[in-house]
């Protein structure tokens, strides 16, 4: 990922003042503010339940994440991963609405699973990014 893509991803999270990839790493380690959760929910048109499922926690527990000072580094890393893949889909498909639809629709190249459901793991995210790369370069999948 280029620095400009990393900065665009940080923008998807509502983070300001991020100019380098190392600053993003530092922010992940410190923990994002809960407003980053809201930014991802709004940009991807997700419900609390959908995001809670990606975080693998009950919705009630997930809702408490909005009241903390900072998310954990693990939660921040997951949120950054979701935003990174979303930004890649936006770039490949030409818009947020198209990317949101694509992430939520069953995908044959991913065994009929919607790409969004695979973003809870790094391995699943890499599969989704591979498919995005094939879309971007016109490779049939």
C-alpha cells in the first residue's frame, strides 16, 4: 500500500493529522478513538450488528466500545484493515456506493461468501484484496 493509500484509509476512519505509514502504525498501537467506529459504520453503511459480528462480540458488548476513550490496538488494527479493504474496493470499482454493494454481495470467487464477512482475519482480508486486484486488472475470477 502506498503512503497516499494509507492516508486515504486514515481519512476513511476520520483520523486527521496522519501523513506517513509509521504515524498510522503508531495510532493503531495507541488505539483509535471510538469515532473511528462511527466513521466506518457510516462510510460502509453498516449496522452495529454487522460490525459487532466482524469484531466477534455480542452487539451489547460491541456498543460499549463507543464509550471508551480508545479502542484496543487489536480492535484498531481490525478497523484499519476493514477501512483499507474498503478503500481498495472504492479505487477498483469507482465509488463508495459500488464498493459497499460489492463488499456485501455474495462473491463466487470467495466461495459465495460476501467479502465483508472475511475481513475479520488477515488471511480473509488477503483473499478479498486478491479478488479486488483481479477486478482492478481485469482478470476473470
